[in-house]
C-alpha cells in the first residue's frame, strides 16, 4: 500500500477513535508535520468524510456526521462484535432481517482472513420460544418514526388497530386517531411496544408497534412526565403482569414442594425459590389467575403443600375435580376466573 494511502487510513482510524483531536497530537501520532495533517484531512474530505476543524489553543479536527455513510474502519473486536450482532438481528422483531443479512455479507467480504475464520466458526442460531402463531413484525420505518417522536418529545398522532377477539365482526367503523405523549420504545417477548401518556384517556398506555400507523405531522413539544415508579423496566413488567404499578402479579401464592431448590429454580422464571432442605423448597410464584397459578405449580412432579392463600387451595381443589372429571368423561364445573 502506498505510504500516503496507509497514512490516510491511519488518520481515519484515529479520527474514529475519539471525538476531538488536536492537530499537533495528530501530527505526533502519525509522525508527520501539521501541514501534512492538513493536506491529509483535505484528501479525506474529497473522499466524502465530513471532517470539521475547530479553533482554539488546541485547534484540531473531528469526524462529524454527514448526509451519506462513508466507508468505516473497525478494529478486530469491533468487527467481530458487529458480525455477531448481525447474526442475531433476526430476533429483534424490527423487520430488518434481510438488511442484516446483506450487511453481514458486506462486512465478511472485507474482513481479514484471521477474522473471517473467527466469524465462520461462530455460527449463531437464534431460537425463539415456541408459539402457537408467529409474532408480527414491526415495520422498521414505524419504529424510526416512534423513536424520533420519543427523542424530540413531540405529541404523536396515530391510527391503532386493537386486537379483535375470536369471532368478532368488524363493522368498518372508523375510530379517531390516538393522541399521545410518547416516552419510551421498548421490546418485550420479541415484540416492540410504545409507552406513552394518552392525552384523551389521561392515563399511561402501552401500544404494540406493529398495530401503529403514525400520522404526520407530529404535534407540539411537551415536558416529559415521570413514569410511575420512575423505572422503565419495572413499569413494563408491572403492566404485563396486570398489576396497577406495584410490579406484582394479580394472583400470588406460596407452596412447599418436595423437590430440591436447584431443580425448581431452573424452571422458575419470575418466582422466588428458598431451600428448606436437601429435597424440599419453598416457592413463591405469581400468575394472571388462581387456576393458572395452580396449573403452573402442578407441572412440578412432586407433592405440594399450599402455604397460602385460601384462593390457591380452592384453585387446586377445582383442578383436581376437573382432572378427575376428565378421566371419567364427566362434565366439569366452571371456575370463576379472578
């Protein structure tokens, strides 16, 4: 590689490593004169790199964002991290699978052989949880529009398609657009959601991004409210658990299982497991309903002692009758869902 070209690549690598570079320090790192640095900066500008000069006692240069994406330089660890991230991009639910595959192919083609071998030996297969139907993909342009509104703190108007219950008949009635103050764009269980303050309902709402059709233009800017609890993760968890913001499930019970704590903890995601002995443990778990909680605990193949509450004992009794009726083909008595 010619000396000048090699020096340009070295200069570009330095400019990408930090925001501001004093000209004298660049000249020292490249072992050239400040005049040579100025000429090399001009050459990079001609190639499309938006390099800005700043004045002052330590006047120098910074690599700014431009209107187009110029070629970039990555160190070894950055290149490997980028390739791994692109391999698992199919699990984001953001509708970028094809673009991620093309980007991965582009990155791989220009990698040195030593890095290409590392990537080829690290073949990541993203396996999502089983589902009765595939999760809908959110449109990447919608995600960008939502993210822009969140960042700018501008009132967002959009059409929202709610979930229809099985057998529902759509009569074609037009619903007015929603008006919200968008606060956060989050992912949960492979889906994208918008957390926002609904201006018409005067309350916090969570909207699925794949059901949102943004309208333009956006509304006026607003002063962001504080989320209940002040923590995004806790707020989202509490919403999906069906509570009023306490972060708890609407139904929570406590049992003692004749199983080691190490075994139960491997299959318990949101519960608390306490060891009571080599073969016994205490399990505190939550669910949407008491029958659902009883059925979840019943999947452990062990004797169960219900500590409380009484609703959980009643749910176990109901399931026992239901299972007994199923074994004898007798009709079961409906249980009042909590």
